[in-house]
């Protein structure tokens, strides 16, 4: 089957749905959202903490938010990207509210603001401790109510279409690569259909599933980064994988590991060893509210020093009623495993959480491939630099969705469909034995990345990861050529490609910087402050 859309949006989190809503209201064409599972299962839904935006002008201002972001990013964030996000955040918050998203307010109607690690002021808008789920709910309702947006749930983008598929030789030196849409798998009939588009937008989210333990859902397999890299597009900063310091330690629950929001430390939670000793004073004067890279490394080191499988977060000194009010979902989750957070320590440990790098884009969300945009976690805007400041990601997604929507609408009339694109070759077979190979390879990727490309790295570990991934890559590509396209084999390909990119970028950075910490190279000067 061949489908034609003016706007093809691959991914249905806050970035994808925001973009779709913004272009749909312009009434300039048909919009299609490709969603690999159901609308409600996106990385956005798992974001607990909130959205960062300067709203309390009595004590806060843009300059403070910009400075906090630059410090957290180890001063390698793009200043233009930081300024664009920070200064456009308030307007995008107002639009989220207009779309039906609810943020908690005080009795006087003002936003009830939280503070999180790395922020100098209280500027985190939230909805209890399930802000991401509330944003997803509000946007889903708006999308479903929009007649100009078609949603294809349980569909999987296999590859983006470029002139390579027309027989042209495309390399990383090809000056103008054009995107004509995507090949999309419909699992119901196991057919790969051709989706032609004037504009394609990659909003595929994160890649935490390449690690053994992650706060991301199992669908976060780095699809966007992998597809664009295979199409010879530019990616950047892939070594900067953020590990959230405080995922709930619950053996067996790893995809996703339950997140204990950073807002709980902003609320007054204190990191301790199981015996009650504090330890963050040894690592940073900001203690438990230091940026995530510092806290995650501190926890990792303490676990290794003491032979522990977790540390603890203590909020028992806070008012019990207030704790239950502010963190109702965390309270119930912990209670379900026998932990009352008002009287008991919460067992926590770091888990893979957020990719700061990704598909390289400019201030309009344009990638290096013509007619292809990337927004949200799969993109690298330059905002995060070496380490993401807490709660900057959701606001980045909506700000860049706005920029990409404006830019693509301005240029839409310059594009047309390429009707010469061939249909997908669906030769091949799949056997149960081959599915076992795929399952085992997925496990191997997780083990390789967690053991060798985790919070603390070394040249020897990275070389071992590179060698193992190279072998898995060859095996998987040979298998992919012999079988029909399926979600399982496509996700495995994407995981291996993404893991390779993380490892390669880590090997090439010969210093400790931001989230990339190696025992073989000196700590950067900013990290010593």
C-alpha cells in the first residue's frame, strides 16, 4: 500500500503530538502520526517531575534559568539553543494549558512550583508526581478531537526513504540528502507500506532500553537515531547518556524501573546509606540537589565502596500528610512493596534515563537531511550539552515542536511527493528459532552497555563493548537480510546501531566531561568546582 500525507510524524510523545496539533490548525494538509504501540505508551508518560519554566518573576528570571542550564551542561550547551528554549518556555506552557493540560496550583491560583537538582529557583511546574502522564493525557485528548490528524497505532517505522531507495549512491559526504517519507510496518498484516510525505518529523523518543536497567519503557530502542544514521544523517553527543540517580530498587523490575522523581529531593529528601549515614557532602556542596551526573556517580561509587546494590532516599523527617499529598503515586507504589515512605527509607539506585545527544538539528528542528525534522529526546538541539538539567526536556520538546511547525509550514509549498519511490521488498521468512536469536541478542546488548558503557567508563571497557557490538551487528544484519521485516528484528537493529553510536562517541571523547566519565582521562576543570 502507498499512503500520502503532507506531514508524517513518527512518534507520539509530547514532541510528536505538539507538532501535529500545531501544523493541523494551519489547515494546510493531512497529518499522520505513526505510533509504535498505543498513544499512551510514550516516554512522556513516564516523566514524573515536571516542566521547567520561568513563571515566578518576583524571584526568577531568564538569565538564572539560562545559567543553571549552562552549568548543568558543563558549559558545552549551545547558548542559542538554551536561550531559545528558556525564553519561549512561558508561551508554550500557556499553550499546553489551552490544550487541556492541568498543572498544580496554590489556593491563590498561582502555579505550585517545585525545585529540582541544579535549579537555583523554584520553577518546576508539575501535576502531583505524574506530570508526564498528565501532559500525555491532555495532548491525546486534543489529538483525538482533531479531525485533521490521523493516528496509526501499533505501526512501526522501518526506514526513512531517501534517494538511496531510488538507486542513487548516498554517503555521509553527499551534499543534499532528501527525505521522501518512510517505510512503515503494519504488524496486523505483517506488510511494510510506503508512506510518502512532503515533510517528515522524527519524534521517536529515547534509547534507554539498550541498557539492562532503565526508567524508559521497553519501546525506547533508539529508533530515530538509528534510522537517521543509516540514512547518512548527522548525529551528535551520543556519549552523554544520563543516568537518573534515583530509580526504585526492585529486583526484576528493570524495563521500566520505577522512577523516584528528583522533585522528592527538591522537597527535602536526603540520600543516605542503608545504615543512615549521609554521603553527598563528600562529593558536592549542593548535597542531594547536585546535578544528576554528580549524584549518579556518587551513588555508583558508594555502592561499589560498600558492596551495596542500592542506597536510600529519606523523607521520613518531612510531614507525612504533605508527603502523601505531593507524591501520591510514589507513596502507593512503595506501599505496594511494603515500604511506607513516611516512615521507611526508599531503596534507590541509578538507571539509564535520558539521551542528551541524538539527531543533530538547528534552531528550527531541521536535521542534516532535507525535509526531515527531529524534535524531542531523539534530537540533539544543543540545549543539554554534557548533561541535562532536570525538567528541561519536556519544555524543549514543545518549544522545538513550535519552531519546527512554523518552519515546515513556511516551506511546505516548495515540496511535493516523490512517486518514483519503490515499494518495500518483503521477501524472507521468520522461524521460531530465529526469534530466539533476536531475544538473546537483545539481552546481550543490555549486558554489554550496562557493564562497559555505563556511569563510569574506561578505554578497555569501551574497546570490549565495541568488539562485542561489532559481532552482534554483523550477525543481525545478516539475519535481517534473510527474514521478513518484523518489529522485533527492526528494534534489535536499532538498539545495536544506537549502542554502537554511544560507544563510538564515548571512545572519541578523551576527557571526563558532563555525563561521560572515564578513569583513563583527566576530569574537566568545570567538574572540579
